[in-house]
């Protein structure tokens, strides 16, 4: 704990070296972490990936950012390591991870529960603020904690103030409208999904510029 606190005060180049040597993290020389509490068991940050100030990431077995992936400011990202408690002992395949593809982005002030795997595909944007991904809940019938992964496909856009529940899937080239609740798996691409619960409400043209942009950040 003391070493973790001390690393926050170091210049980034020295801090990156300490994190690599002391914690075994794999941090590309062109990756960067701001003034943030980011201490999963394993951390992999590839070239030009970035984590912003005041983000907290703890309790994950793995946080992996592909090239140009980014996590913005003041996000709360938590999980529960495998074997750390009596919870979820019946789920042998549970993996508390956050996996972000190339140019994928989480913006600012979101809550991401990675009790089970959350994957965000290449060029997808978890946009706006105050959205939530919740991979765990209580199974009322069995009276136990349960979890399920969440998958957001490639070239997706998730609007502000959304809730995504465990077991959900947003397919490639899709939009989840603001204030929507995604609680199931969809597989039809090029749709706007919206509402509580979310459902397909509008088909989208496949030639929209967002779905073919070569750079993740939208100016």
C-alpha cells in the first residue's frame, strides 16, 4: 500500500519503471497514466493508450488497453479477484477483466463493474457520463451472487446515462441511445437500440462515417 501511494508522486517515466519492475505491469513507453489509482493484478497498456486523472481501478485480474485505447477522468472501475472470497465460488469460468480494443474509449465519470469480463471492441465509444456496466447481481431464485460478462462490439456508440447489465451484448456497428437499459443480447448490426429495456428502434445506414473512421477520437 505504501509503495502504491508513493508511485502517485513520481514523474510518469519513473513511475512507469516502478510499476513495471515492482508490479510486473506491461506498459509501453508511449502509454500513460495520470494521477489515478490503477492497480489491477495485471495491467497491459499498449502504444498511445491512456488513463486519465482521478480514475480508480481495483479488484480486477486484468486491465488491458490496446493501442490508442483510452479511459478518461474520474471513472470508477472495480471487480472481485477470482478466489478472493466465498462469493461466486460456483462460477469457475468467471474472469474479472476489462478488455479494450484499438481506439476504444471510455469517457468521463462512468461506473464499470468488472466482476465478470467487460469487453469494448475496436473504435467503440462509451460516451457521455454517468453510465454504468453491472456484471453482477443477486440471483433471487437461488439466493446467491451471480455474474455474467458484457460485450460491446466494434464501432459502437453508447450514449450518456445508460445502464448495461450482465449477459448483455451490443453488436458491432450499433448505437445504444442515451438513458437506455441494455439487458439482453442483440446480434443485428447497424441499429439504434434505445429505451427501457432497450430494443431496436431505427435501422442505421452502413455507410455512416462513424462506422468506418480510421481514428477513434471524434473531433
